[in-house]
C-alpha cells in the first residue's frame, strides 16, 4: 500500500477540503502533514458549511481515522475551538482523531511575535494570517520548540516558561507593542487540557504499520505549492513545505511509499496576502470573479486577489509535486464569462518565458493569454460530466493537453454532490 497525496497547486484555497471530503470514503486514514491553523478548509454537505483549520477533512465520515502529523503546528486554543464547533455532530474524537507526539505547539507568544514581525515589515509585510506559524516553525528549526509529546512530561511547565521568557525578550525589541499575555495563557492552558484528552501517537509508526496492514491513507496538504517555503514566491510564502515532499517529512513516509498525487486547482486563480501574482486582474473582471466566486478568506475573511489560470505556474507546480491527476474546482464561477483566458507564457524583457522565474518578485512580467469560448450555462445542477456543455469539455481537454495530466474531477459548486467524476 502507498500513501496518496492531495495538495494545492496554486496559492492555497483551491478547494482541498471539499475534495478530501469527496474522496474520504475511499480511504481508512486522512492525515494532515504540514501547516497549521493558517489553513481554512471548507466542506459543505446536507446544507451545512464547515471550516476546518487543523483537524483533517476526513472527520465527518465515521468510519475514517484522522491524524495530525508531525509536520503540523498546533494552536491548542484554535484546536479546542474547532472541536467545540463540531460538538453537535457527535464525533468520537478520542477514537478517531490522533495527534503526532512530534507535532510542534504554537505558544501564545508565537502569535505575538508573528504580529510584531509583520508590523515591523511595514509595506513589505507577508500578509500572514497572524496565527503564529512563522515563529513556531522558526523555533522548530532553531531547536527551541515544544512538541505535543512534551505536554505529558513532568517538567513541561518549566520548558514552557523558559520559551515564553525567550519570546518576551525578543518582543521587548519591538516598539509600541502591547499585549495581555495572562489572558492569552489562560485560554491556551484550557486548550491544552482538551488536547490531552486525545491520543498522542508515534505517528510515523502508526502510519507505516497501517500501510503494512493494507490500510489506505490520504495525506491532506494545506496552503498551496506557490506558498511553499522552498519553491514558492519567497519571501511571500508560508513556513512549511507544502509540496509532495512535505508528506515524507511531515508524516514519516518514505518517498517510495508515495502513490497517487492529486493536484487541486481552481479553473482560474486566487491569492490572499502579499506577493507576486502574474495573472492578477486589477480590473472589473477580477472584481467579477471575486464577487461570483465569493473569494474571501476562510480563515481571515480577507478579500482574495483574483486572476486567470496561469499555465507557467501550473506546469511548475505539477513538476515539483509529481502530480498524477488533477481536480479542477469552481468551474461554475466562470459561467458568467463570454470568454475565458488562459496564460500560456510570459514575456519578460521582450523574451518569451515558459519556466517560472526565480526573481518573480522584481520582474516586470507580461502574461500572454489565449482566449477560449465560455459555456455561459449554469453548471451547478450538473451531476454528470457527460452532460457538461461542449465549451467546458473543450476547456478541460485543452488544459489536460497543455499540462499533460488527466483532470479526473470537475467541481461545479461547494457541495459534496456538486462534483463531476470523469
Ligand atoms: P481549501 O483551503 O483549499 O480547502 O479551500 P477553501 O475552503 O479555503 O476555499 C474554497 C472555497 O470554495 C470554499 O468556500 C468552498 O466551499 C468553495 N468551493 C469549493 N469548490 C467549489 C466549486 O466547485 N464551486 C464553488 N462555487 N465553490 C466551491
Ligand atoms: P489553505 O490550507 C491561502 C498565506 C497568507 C500569507 C502567507 C503566509 O486554506 O489553502 P502564514 O500565516 O502562513 O504566515 O501566511 O500565506 N496563507 C494562505 N493562503 N490559503 C491558505 O491555507 C493559507 N495559509 C497561509 O495569506 O500570504
Ligand atoms: Mg483555505
């Protein structure tokens, strides 16, 4: 058995939560491998919309186990909040939700450091979700961090106090930065008590034994390839490896145990936060996509920047991740347009460019578009790909040819049912 991977190919919010939910019946375990509560994964079914931040998107299917892997960073306050929100749905968390002992904890001061760092960057700010992600991963690589397994150690409080002290020392270097640490700590300790009720496991053994026992595992990515710490539009990225390789380090899965890689993308493109976005539309068309697509962040509520799909960026993401199949999301949103544009390549300094460039932050990039006819038909009632309008099928076929990977899922609405399997 191998671990299949599902991840975002653009700048996050591609619709990963929805597709994980749709695919979950095929799996025994859903495992998050990186990121933290900066993620917001939306699932919709039976008229209810759920947004998950740290809990894997397989949590609503009673027969499926869910694991938060070692590569994830956990804020106990947000984690408790997610569990509280799910209380009406009678989920047996103690039996179905497992946490890696090696997952790192987001301390209250990590959030303060995130905010202080962003403020000090002024107009160069990353546009962080301010969930403490960067500072927590910095402490992980700086070898200062606290892990879930540490909660059970008799000297946990000492380790916690020492790290808080260190953070307060750093915070003193920032001017005009006030906070109420006592209030934050109270919530944090409450969250920690809830976290303690869940099974903390050696998740690398848990998963590898499950594979040996023939169980099917899906690794759920957060963020998107262009936010990857190594391959994204650095420094406007998150602090983890969001790509397929992140599954190996974030779950303890060997590279030769990776199976299918399912790449999720929107039929257009969005980004939230700062940083380059070559096909961004700052005109009325971008505004129409945002309005029609309700493109506002699931975690922060910020408006998402919108633009056409970018094949230079998509080919790059497919290459880095070894994508074997694609899911195209939000096709229904493009129904309003007479023509749909696709960026085929860039012109930079008068030259044609087909490979995503290193210095994308500083370059004057002119995206070159091909225009394809729109379908101008409501897709949201469609339940079979065979009945899809010809123009949609042509769009899908064109992308498959250009990207050289099959598109197996076309999504036509936020609900579980609004999913066309090809
Ligand atoms: P994720 O972070 O990748 O899980 O994506 P988000 O949940 O942040 O954002 C995707 C948004 O699009 C959510 O509001 C989903 O409910 C919604 N969505 C997903 N697929 C579709 C679709 O095919 N059509 C429409 N209209 N909405 C979709
Ligand atoms: P999901 O899993 C979209 C963006 C932030 C910011 C940058 C760094 O829902 O797709 P961070 O808080 O990680 O320090 O922010 O990354 N970002 C996301 N954008 N979807 C996400 O997650 C994101 N997680 C982080 O907006 O630009
Ligand atoms: Mg999201």
